[in-house]
């Protein structure tokens, strides 16, 4: 997959690109885990949105924030958000997901997709001339050689079975067609594999 960044699903118009962790020092800094393909590229986005990743407030509205400073501290990224000036505020921010608006993502070339666009799509193959629903894309794996679709049939109405399938992202070979409008990926994959 030629996607420039690795993202997780956030909301219809948001994409989660990282998460704030515990405080770093006493001046309002937080440890930062970037979900972007290269950690440094999280700095390409000035306008972030945050909300707790779990517990009270996890389903609440996203709050717009900007980061004041972002740097490497050893092998880890640390960030200080605007208005975060002490350890207490940094502790309050720990555990918040960081998202951006999908409109802030760079446009991709024809045939390239961000991972978040593929999650939730139905995966269909042909068997004996008939379409067979294998399941939906529940995630993606980066293997080095090529990315891999994680396809679950469990709990998917009309799916062939409840198996989990790992289908390599090989456009033109295994991946025949992606239709974001219809929410479907057509693959060349043996149903019993």
C-alpha cells in the first residue's frame, strides 16, 4: 500500500495519529506516542484534537489544541501543548488520543489509500462464479515486504465463516479493486484459505 502515513479510525471526520502518555518533568510536557509511519511526521500537523482514549469522556467531543513544543528526548518524543505549564496539567492530558481532521491529510495518488479508509470495508472474492463475503477489514499489519489486511468474518452477517484471514495487500495480484463508495474490496483469494 502506498499510503504515506499509518492511521487508526477515530471518527467520521477525524483520524487518530497518536496518544499522549504520562508527564515528562514538571513543566507541562507529556510523553508522546506517534502512530504516523515516521514519528517525526506527527509534527507536520499543528492543529490537533484530543479526547480521553478510555474511561469518562472517551466518547465526548474532540477538543482543538495546538502544540507549543515537540522534540526528541532520547528515543522518545515529548510534547508540550499550549496552556500546559505544569505537571498537574500534563497528568490530566495523559491517555488522550490525538487526532487530526481528515481534510488535513495529504492527497494520495490514484489507487493509494490510508489505512483508516480500508478499515470496516467488506472483503469479497469470487468462488465458482459467485461472490463470497470473507468478512470486513478489522485492521492492517505492516510486515516489511507488504502490508496485510486483517479480515474478520466473526459477527459479520452473510460472511462465509467466522475465520480471521490475513490477506496480503498486493494490488493487481491479490487486491483486484477497492471501491470506497460501495465499502468493498474485491480480492482474488481462495475462500478456504
